[in-house]
């Protein structure tokens, strides 16, 4: 009977490993739990069959007591395996944090040139920020004193110039504009003006090209 108990334990252990992987949907959960019941019935029947065979071969009370003891152990293992099987059928709880608990669900945080968000499945979803999470705020006076051009993004042909409402401190370009102290010129940016189906290049309101301009951003 001990050999049978050991074989049943190994069989159930292998089953637990197999059904414990990927049981996420409702259908797979029901299928998993039904499989647990079927295996539990088989192990229970095996325990009873071995017990009866053990009793039939006994010639004294000591032997019968050992049969009862082994049957009790067999049933205990069967019940324990069934409970563990049922637990493994339930899908694992999705994490409520990201990056090992650094951020809570729904938190948004800067990461290099991106803005990231902690999603409910524990994954971090990122999107590039237009100015790499740098501060572009500056007064018109400080921009001009520092040698910059305080202007908005405008593009299009001279008769159809369209501008973005917000103004920035431009640097570089055809006239080599500069940034004030504690600012740097960023040329790798995503302009807020999304008008793309027009003549390329940034212009002023008169249609004059500004060249390869950058935006003044505060140093970290």
C-alpha cells in the first residue's frame, strides 16, 4: 500500500504543476476544478481498494491495524492534494504596484524622455514626452536678454501661416539664437504644432524661415 500511496502522490503532484499554469479564464478554472475532482475520486477509490486487499491478506489484529493506519494516511494525502489542486486552479492576483512596489496602480512618473504609467497588470506603459520632461517655462524678458527668440511654433506657406498658441524660447536656427544662463538648447523635441500636411520648416508670421531651431529648457 505504501508504494500505491507514493505513486498517487507523484501523480497528483505532476497534475498540480500542469493545471496550475495558465488557468486564467473562467472556462479553464472550471475545467481545472473538475479535473481535481476526478483525480480525487480516483485516489480515494485507490485508497479503498488497497485497504480491502490489505484486510484480506491479514491473519491477525496487528496486521488489520496497520491496514487501517495506511488507509488513514492515504486518505489524508488525498484530501490534502485535492485542496492544493483547487487552490492552484484560481488565477494569481494581479499586482497592484509596479517596479517592485515603487509606484502604485495609476501612478504617472517621468523616466528619461518618457512619461510612464503604472497599469493594473503591473506593467509600465511609457510615452515620449515632447521635451524629455524638461521645463520649458521662461519669461519673455529673460529669453530675449539671454539671446533667444520668444515665439510660437508657426508653419505653412506665407499666405497660410498657422501658429500654436503657446510661446517658447527658441535657440539656434538661421540667426543662431542662444539660451539664457541655466538653460540648454534642445533640438530633439516633438513640436506641439501637429500640422504636418504643409510646407516643412518653422516660420515667423511673415513667412520667413527660422531654420533648424531648438527650444530652451532648464538644466536639471
